[in-house]
C-alpha cells in the first residue's frame, strides 16, 4: 500500500489531511514537526511527503533539502499559510512537486497527490535565493501567481501580466526578471502611456548625434539599455497604432536601428508587458494589433484584485507599517488592532494594494500607528460595525486567537475561514472541506457554530 508521510505541527490541519488521504485508500504516517519527520524517513522511506513549511525545529524547506540529499528521494508537496514568491520559486526549483496554500481544496490536494505519486521525478537541489519577499500574501489566488512566475521565469518567452491598477504588475515583472535566466542583467521599465508618438523612436531605439535638431549627443534607447536583461512595457494597452507597429518590428527581428545610425544592432532582452485593459476585446474592436498580441502573449499571468484576497490584509499591513516607519524614521509598534483590520477588510479597495499602502502611510504620518482608528476611519470614509468586526475575526483568525486552543476550536476556526473564503456558500465550503453539506450544517448548529450561520446569511 502507498505510504504517505504528513508533517504539520498544527494538529487540526495534520488530521484533516491525513484522514482525507486515508479515506482515499492511502496508508498515512503522521509527524508533528521537523524532528519527527526526520525520524520517520530514517526508519522507512515514504512514497510521498506532504509537509507544512513553517514548523518548530526546522522548516519544510529544510526537510526538502534533507530528503533530496538521500538516494531515490520521494516526491514532496509543501503546504503553507504564509506563502511567498521566494519560497514558491525556491521550493519548485529545489525539486518540490507542488506548493499548496492553506486553506486548500481537498479535491485539489488529492489530485496533486496522485500526480506526484505518478510522476516521481523531483529535480536536483539548489540554493534558495533572495532575502525577504518581493510580493506579500498567502491567499491561494496569489500563490497561483507565485507558481506561474516560478514556471515561466526561467523560460525565454514573452509574458503578458494582467491586473487592475495597483495590484502589483511591476512587482510580478521584477520577480520574473529576478528568477529568470539573466537576473544580473538590467531591468528597464517603459511606461507606455507617458511616451508621445513623436518621441517613440528616440525613446525605444535611441539616436545618434545630429539625427534631429535637439540631438546634441548620442543616446542609447530603452531597448539597447535592456540588452542582456529584461524590458518591461507597463500599460501596453495604452500604446498608439504607431507604437504598436514599431514594437512588433522589434519583436519579430530582435534588432534596433537608432535614429541617424547607418546599421542595425541586435538586442537580446526578455520582454514582459502589463496592462489593466482587456487586450482580447481591444483586438476584437481593432484597437490592438492581433499579431502583436500573440507575439507578446507567450504566457499570461493574471493578478487577483485585493478584494478577492482580503485575508492577506494583515500581512500587507504589517509589511507597510514596517516599511513606512523605517522610511520615516519612526519607532516600531505592535500589530494593528482588530477594529482597524475590520475597517480595512470592509473597504472595497478600488486602488488595490497600492491604495492600501497609501492609506497606511497617511495613517502612520498622522497618528504614528493604527491604534487610534479615527484617522483611518476618516481616510476610508467608513465605520466598521459589529458585522465587519466579526468578519475580520473569521478572515484573520490567526490575528485574534491564543497560540494554543482545543482541537474542536481549531476545527471551528478552519470552517469559519473556509466559509468566509467561499463568500458564505455552504455547498462550496463543504466541497473544499471534503464533507457532506449535511455534515457542515450539523457543525453549524452545534455550540459555537451560530457565529458562522450569522455570517453566511443563510447562503446556498
């Protein structure tokens, strides 16, 4: 019988994963941390390891490296509630089969387990890279972005990044560059909407002295500056038909000819473009060249808006607090209070993560911290009521719970989190939890479950 080792210091999560696997016919061994996992694999090699990343005594990344150093290492799936692009990229590069963000769909987990057992083809280990995190968040939607970056970054194909204003499209482009084949090369951003047609050729291709009236000296264009690295076309949907023709010519030929130059020169640069607009619709309406779209869309990455991953707000707020206090030379402080998080969770965030950063900066300038919610309330123009406070408790349970709670309370917290993630849809929540809808209904009726019923508003 196939033997799977499940490693997690969180008893509720460990048992949920283990019991799901056992119901599917696998033999499961449990380990509550790094040391216990090492002992388990020392005694007998498992066919697959499913492990949390952050645990006392050693991380899942440490366990991955330990496993990869052994002969015939088993495939490994990592799961975490604190995902980062760095850990995703490093884990996938070091040979992990997949990387799951909590809370995850149990059907998806089972599918990945089956695929890992079928493939059994981990790659050789390599060193992790990069301190800190370029992109903040652990919501499953943003983890999918991390995985997409990890897959395509090493490949020399053009990438289109889609996302609303303020979602972090340039950060994704920088991550693609940093984890790409030539991270030591230059990263040159071009803000398309800011370049008038009369300056396109000079900006992109450069010019020689005397090429036109104001050309008093030679100038290297943005494409030549990006040689050996990455060129990033921000807001590619804003470019004019003239710009489209010149860009298409470069993508097809890979050469540039500065204004006034007699010969062309080759340029090798990774091309990444981003937009908040629907390029397919623009192609259909004739606003954007179809051949240019397909030239640029070697791979597409879509960034979720902040309103679709509000469970990441506490981590983003902590990041912005630390960053702006450091920039402004202010002393550190504790985390934001529950009421502040409730207000932030209730805001629609039309400007996404960028807007959140601006709000936190203004509050820190005005009040020094989020402890006094009056400035935050004034800036957001909203008041957090009891319902919003309850919603924040569900969406951010880790921010409000004691470190050690009973198992049934952990189960309740997890159910609340999943139901909040589904927007109160009980059928979808039951599917993710891997239980019957009537079982979920029973758990909602038990003591402690009434809070959940109030929140979901009697959804389907």
